[in-house]
């Protein structure tokens, strides 16, 4: 008998395993998801965690990103997640990532299966459908294209919901509170705080729904207000105990995270106005058709007619407030509305007033609970499909029309682009591809046919019963037995069709997970390196990952772990670091991308940036770009492209251009005239003027040169290509857009004042577009080209597929990472310090700006000997580990030791073994006062927030142990009187319908 009970579970496990293997087969076969966040966030963090764990160190501080950042304090690193530790300690980074992905999808499927079985009392077929929709649908498998901790947190959601349901079901069993708290802490450690915030929101909603059911009189049964209040009081006590245990046990994660968030721009960058501007990252944008042109989050929502219809049946049949399905329906609808963003009034209210709701930030993340609710409702709909009436079946069959309208409207970034895209598709051909039509319409009609066949009125038609099939074949009891299995098979076929058309985009691990390279010459530990993007600080999503392999090195790359990469990328960046990067780039601070696009900035000298790694030509690395993005007037009127007041020196002027509607232009046809006005570098020189003619096929060319419907008609050659961009065109689908570079070499270095251009008559409709102007000095006094990584010169190391063709450029003017400075000026704020460094110019090399009381600065600076300079000091590295740095300084006078690493709470300093104050220097760095003579300075990272969190977590462990001891001490969950009253107030779904219970048995 026990074996027979296990057969449905084993069959469900086998079916889910095959479905997940099909959906993620490229990952199972050894590849990795093509994923920006995986490359720039999770994989580097995993590599660092792996190396620190193997070295026996706790990864408190990561010095290889930016100027250093706390590792375990960052909630997005998943540094406290035990499954990651186990996988990374046993396997390589790529294999560990693959194992974690597959294991978490399986864990999510198992959790949803048992959540549907235990919480909703569904049959095996219904639980199987719920698990397949939740873990095998595109939200989870397609979600691999987002940040990787998201699937981790998603996998724990059904387990938390199941534990909380069982805890509320028997509020006297206080031991279950410990299970809920532990599961919540594990989910929080997974590294996706929005998932934890949404989970807590769901738990609160479940608790309120249970309280409402307790206090609401039950029709047709005995109800006592006193008993209801007693049961409600028990539930409230259970909820408070679970919340207290969760808060204490998670303190080790939360307390350091709160300190880290306070040092970032989080509160400034997560405003309601920004959420309102991000209209494209809503549930509607996620709810897109397969193969649509939505945002990165698109194609992750399982927009299936079958699932929507089953969820509708599960919610409406029967509709009773005592059933959990009613709460699921209300919760799913509410989260759907919240997912639409600020257009829903409640979203703004929660965003402003509910603590922790800002963690969600992007409204589309609410789709996590929407998918969870739909999966559970669909599972219940499988069980309840045979009890639906004719009206419910007809209502469910209208889902294809509603779904088609919704998908049609929500495909794209914003309403205007959606409108243009859909009008273009509708005019040029059918909106849906055949495979999409099968998915959205065909399976919906099949499901409707099954529901109609199962409805009582249909099977009782005498004509159908007597003339076509026998009563024994098509009867309500016979259909009821096979309908759940038929619906489950239909859902699986629908998922297989979806994944067969929308395959997971993957890359080989060796393509972009290179092994760590040896340190650059003279670059360890005294200097930093920049993985410079070809197009400045442009986004890395264009043609990814080919962009990475052949065109640029992104920051925070795993291959740079071991080198100090001065750039950073992540949801949270230190406020001081972003301000420093903004000052270097002379731009507004970017709280998400801490990139340096202006490599000529003297602030990079202070940052100790010595090496630049890039696949770009040197003029792109060291040139000065001016973005134009304008079309020249066809009437020949001159247009001033660049008007400069600072008159930067340049020897070469390069223009990034392209032609439009120029296929009829013959080779060498003049299309534009360029005029450059400047002055010699020597003072007193008269202005000079140089002209240049742009020619089709030589200096510029048609932007759609390689498009299939254009390539055969272009009558000029293709000019030197500087950039390729993939573009979705209504006329030709996915095409490549080309931009070209035209070079104007000046006879000598000039200080450029003005650059103008005018279109020349060609007798055609051709348009000349100027996208950018680059000024390149091409001076070699401060630049040095070292051999390519492909050749392995100067100890750089052999190349691999990911770094082939990457050049190494040296910035000879860079200051060392640790330096002695003889003089200091006191300042009050970091912004003042940055402004002082920029204003001091060359003098800033001998002066540092310290955020300290004037008296403390004067006491050190006043003892500086005459003639003392940084060149006369000797700074030697004795130890350099992530959390401990030891330097030996031979100072010619009293001065300051400046370490170009980020100032952060928890860094302590000792001078010759004695504690000494650490001050912020130059707006970002750390500095200590050093007297005359030879001294040893030690920096040690000991965050007090970590020890405070550990102490609170220890209290939580003791309290949890006490709760478990009390729960195991023979205490009954409720008193006898309360138990009898509780039985009268039973609200289990199974007790609502005797017929349905007998059917499930």
C-alpha cells in the first residue's frame, strides 16, 4: 500500500526532472547562461569567495573591486549562503554555478509540489502542474538571465510558505516558528533581498487572511466569538515569535548590511520618481510573447492560456471565503496591480511608508508572487476542473482573447514603442509566429475542449451520448478520472513547445570565465588596472557576449580577480567611490556603474591606476570623445560640431560617422567637408585652419551596409568600421548597424577651438550623420604600449579565448597605491576634499586633504621638515591581504601615509603596534599620521557591525533552542477547551466539500 502511494510522487518527480532537463539542457550539457549580472556580479563574487574560503579566511573585504568594498556586508554577494560555499569548495567556479542553478530549480519544483499538496490539499496531478508552472516555466528558467541569486531566493519561497501555513494551522506548535525563521534566514542569505521582502509580504498577507477567517462567522456552523479571539490570539503570538526569531537569527546578515547601505547611495537612488520613470520594468513588460522585443525581464512570465484558465477555474470553483484559494486569488490580483508600478495608487503608498518595500524597487519583481499564486491556483484548478459549471467553462475559454490583447499591448519598452512595433508587425505580416500561435491559441482551445467535455450539461446531451459515443466512455465520472492527468499532460506539452521555441541563451564557460591571470608587471600590489570598455562607459549589453570576447573587457571580470580593478559594477556602490568616479569623469555620479571613461583625469593618478587593458585602439582608450549625434543639413549649411573653451591639444581628429539612404553613391564620392580651427601649442601662435573631405567608401559608408536587402545595392565600399550594433528593424528583423571612423591628421599638435562640418551635394537623398568627434594627442611621453596578452609578453601571461587581442597600456604618471605626503589640509566633507584635489593640480601630489579637525592636522603638518617631499620617503609593502595590510615607512619628516583604498567603518590602524586614528583622505582614501623616521603601519579590517550581528544571532540561536525544547516537552498545541472550539472553526479546504474529498481519495 505504501508503495502505491509513492507511485504518483515518483512519477511527478520523474516528469519534473525531464521537464527541467529540457528547459535547461544547455546548462546541463556544460554551458552557462548568457548573463550580464552573472559575468559582472555573481561569478566574480563566487571566485573571490572560493579563493578566500580555500585560503581559510573569512571574506570580509574584497579589495579587487573599485577601491575595495565590504563583501559579507553586501547583501547581494550571497556571501553567507551555505550551498554556495559547499559547491565552490568542491568544484570549479563554472561547475559550481551550473550545479547551483540546476539544484535550485529542482528544489523550487519540490517545494511547490509539496506546498500544493499540503497547503491546498491538491491531488498529485494538481501538485505536479503547480510545480511545473513555477519551476519549469520561463519565469524561473528564463530568470537565469537576471541576477543569479534571484533563482536561489525563488527556490526557497514555496518552502517558506508551506512552513508558515503549517505554523498557522497549529499555532500552539511553537516549534514550527523556528522552522519558519530558519527558512527565512536561508532565503535572505541567498543574495536577493527583493525576494525576501516579497516573501515577508506574502507571509503577512497569509497571517491577516487567517485572522480574518477566524473572526468571520462561518455559515451553517457553530461559532463563538470568545473561541475565535482565543485562536486569533494564538496566531498573533506565533507570528510575533516567528518575527522575533527571524530578526535575531538574521542579525549577522542584516546589521552589517544596514551599515553598508548607509555608506551607499541607496536611499537617494531608490526614489518613487525613479520607479515611476521605469515604466518598462513592470509586470506588463514581463508578460510578453515569446520572442518579443521587451526588456531584459521579458519572456520570463509563463503567459499560457492553459495556466490562466486553470487558475481561473481554481479560483472560481467554488468561490468561498473559507477556502485558501480565495486568499490566493486576492493576493495574486493585488500583487499584479502592485507590479504595474506607481500607476497603482497603493504602490506609491507602500513605497513611501512600508519599511523594506523599497527593496523591491523594480515593480516587475512582484511577478514572483504573481507566478507563485497562479501556479497554486492552476494546481487547484486541475483538481476542481470536473466541478466547474458551463458558465465557468465558457468564461475560461475566453482567456485566449484576453491574453492575446494583453500580450499585444505589453510587448516593448514603453507604450509608444509598443504601438510602433505592433503596427509595423501587423502591417508586414501576422503578429504571432506559427509556434506562438500554437502556444497562445492552440493549447488554449485544447484546454477549453477538455473543460467542455468534463462539464455536466455537455455530457448529458442525448444526441451526443446515443449517436457518437457510449455513455460509459463519455460520462462525468469517467472524464473526472482522466481529466487531471490530461490537463497535466497538456501543461507539459505547452511548456515543451515554449522552451523549444524560446531556448535559453548560453555560452561556453571558457568563453568568458578565464582562469585568473598572473599579475601585471610592477602591478602587485602597488598599482591598479582598468578593464576599459571600447565605447567609454557605455552599457555592456550590446552584442553580449561577443562584445566581451572581441571588443572590450568589462569591469569586475573574474579574470581580474587577483588584480585590483579600479572600476566596479553593482546595485550598491559606496557613496565616496561614486563621487570620486563622477569627479574624474566630470559627470553626474552613477550609482550603478562606477566606471572611468576619462583616462586623462589626474584623479586616476591618485587612484593608482597604472595599467589599462582594452581591445580598443589607443586613440579610443586615451582619446577625448565628444558626442554629437546629429545629421548634417542637406542644404549645405555649416554646422559647428565642437566649440571648445579649454582648447585641448590634439594631433589627430577622428569623426565617427555613417551615411543613410546612400546606397546609390559611388565609391570616393565627396559627401561632407570638415573644418578644424586651432592654435599651435607654443604661446602667441596665430589661429590655423585645416579642411578635410569625407568620401563614401573611404571615410564613411551606408549604415545598413550588410543588411540583406541593402547589401546588393550599395555601390561604394565599406569604410573602416568603429562600432557594430545589433538592431531590431521592422523591415528586416535583426540587422547590424555600422559606424565608421574618418581620420584627419594634423601637421602638428594644435589646441582645438572649433570643428565644423557641412554636407556636400551628391544628387541623391543621402544623409551624413556625425555621431562623435575624438581628439587624440598621440603623444608617447606618458603612454606605453606593452605587448598584447595574446603574445604573453612581459610576464603578462598567455591569452585565452576571452582575452585574445587585448592590449595592455601603461599610465606612467600614476602615483603608487601607498604613498607618503608631507603636507595636509583639513576639510569638512568629502566633496570639499575632491574639489581641493582637482583645484590643486600638480600640487596635490605633495598635499592631501584630510577630513579631520584642524588641530589634528596642524599637529602633524607643523612638524614637517623643510625640503621634505614624497620622493624622499620610502614605502615598502610587507603584507597585503584583503583584511590586513602592513606597510613600512621611512619618513624624512612628519607627514601622512595615504593608502588609495576606500575609507570604510571597521578599518583600524596601528602605528608601531599602537592604535592610531584613521582619517578619510582626498574624499575616498585612508590616511594616518606618521612621525619622522622608520615606522610600521598596519591596517586591519574589524567591523563592529559584524560582531554586533553575531552577538544578536547567538541570542537568536539560544532562543530558538529554548523554543524547540519547550515544543519537545510534551506541551499540547492548544488546551482542551480551545481544541474543541478549534475543531468547530476548522477551515481546511478538504472539509468544505465531501464529494471533492472522496474524489481525491
